[in-house]
C-alpha cells in the first residue's frame, strides 16, 4: 500500500533543499509514495517546492523577532491558528509519517502530528540543535543528525547519524571545469574564487568582496560572486562596469555544479546544507559564519570543520579586514590547499537523503526498503 508522508519546514535554502532531497529519495525508493509539504506563507519554500514538482500548503507562522519585540505580539495567535490548520491538514492527508527539517512551519506541524499519534522524524542539520527540535525530540521516533556529539541535545537511543542531504546535481563536478568556465564566462587561465552567501545573500560577504576586488584583480584572480537578489541591483552597475572581465556577479546560481567545478577556493557562510555540499566538493574553503542565526549555530558548524583541519574560519566581525587577505594567502599555499581538501573529503556523506528516506519508510511500516 502506498505510503503518505508530510515534510514540514523551510525558510531558507538550507532547510528547503534537504527537504526536497529527502522527498526525491522517497520517490526513488518507493515511487508510489505520496508526499505533501507544509511551509510558511511568504517564505521561499512556497516557490521552490512547487518548482521541484511537489504540492505545498502554507501556514501563517513566523519566528521570534529578536530585534523588535513588539512585532512578536501576534505570534501566539499565529501559532494557535497554525496548530489548528496543521491538525486539519493531518486529518485530511492522513500521513503515515511526519518529517520536520527545521524552519517556522516545522514546529506546529510536528507538534500536531505527535499529539495525533503520527510517527514523526526530525532531521537536525546543525551541530547545535534548535529550540523547537530539542523540545520535540522526546516525542518523535527518530532524530537524524549530521554531527557527532548530538546526544547532549537528544535522547541517545533516538539518534540516527545520517549526515545532511545534499543536492546531488549540485555536487556532481567531475571533469566539468572546462564546461563550467565557458558557461560562466571565465578565463581558464586565472584562479577562481567562488563567494556564496547562501540563498538570501550576505551583507558582510558582499561588502568585504566589494572592498577587496582591486586586490584580487591585481593578483589576476577572478570571482564567481553569488550576492543574493536583495543586493544585486545595488552592486550590478558598479561591479560590472569596473570589473566585468574578472567578476561573474549573480543574484542566484542556477548551476551550482558549474560554480563548484570552476572554483579553486570557496568563501561561504556556514549553514549546515552548504557545509554538507562543500565536504563532497572538496575545495579549499573559508567559512564566515552568520552571526544572525539562533544559538550562533553557524559558528559551531564551522568550528566542527576547523577542529578537523578541514576548513578555515573568519568571523563576521573580522571579515572586512581579514577575508581577502586570508583568501589570497590560501590560494598561494598549495600545501595547505591540499591538506584542507583531503580532510574535507573525509567528512563527505553522499547518500544521507536515502538513509533518511529508508528510516521514514521503516517508520511507515515498510521494512522492505
């Protein structure tokens, strides 16, 4: 009998792409599986999930606004309405398993699911667990994790080490460098830095890169620069006019495989999904953790790699004065590049999506997968 699975969460690409990867793995393992997504109205999952071919229902939910407390006044009412709607979705869809990947919608949906007797699974992407997942961990059947030592947050007997699901098409880069440089309009003779601030862009990374372009150009280095849609218009005219030959500026990278393949070094935020992809790609990496995330979990993600000599880290506060200097030094140090690549690849997990999907199907009563 076909299984019915709800996947909830989103808000950023770091939550959405793993969720879609799990759904794709479920369809590969059990093609007749019915998958329904539940997201937050106004967030990017409401666009990205349908584009991937899946149905999604939105909840009117928001996170806690730490900068403006008065904006949280409506939060209890939105939470109540979201829980009511989540319960109705569960009654209508009748899922065999509910999966939470993090993000605003994950809490109300999983809370409702466990209260209604639906087996539930959490996919915790970060090395420091979020508040919602910590609260739900005692009630769900399985907690899938990507970092060691997560028993300090979750019951040890419920933990399944899986790694983080990745976009397989994004990390398939073998022998693609010539095609990638041509497609991106890059010179095959120059070393290339890929700078990516995640799906939404990153102000500090953008400002640090803008201020450092003269030094990079002087060193005959070119840049693939994913700046985010919010920042693109303010950067486009000046960057393209002054540095067009050396810089490929884009709001969003549709072909991450080309960007990864072309790169000699990578500068990125330290979201869990990004780190999972970087481990598979295996390029010298400088991580600049975002300070604007709950429990500063990106710093903890980055530190987990730094402790294994698998990446370098520059703090957000240090980036304006140190980032470009560190990048130039890294590209000039072949021995360090080789060490970082080797250690990073040792952490790679390619099949996390299928490991999680098999656990979902097991919870749904399908032990044959």
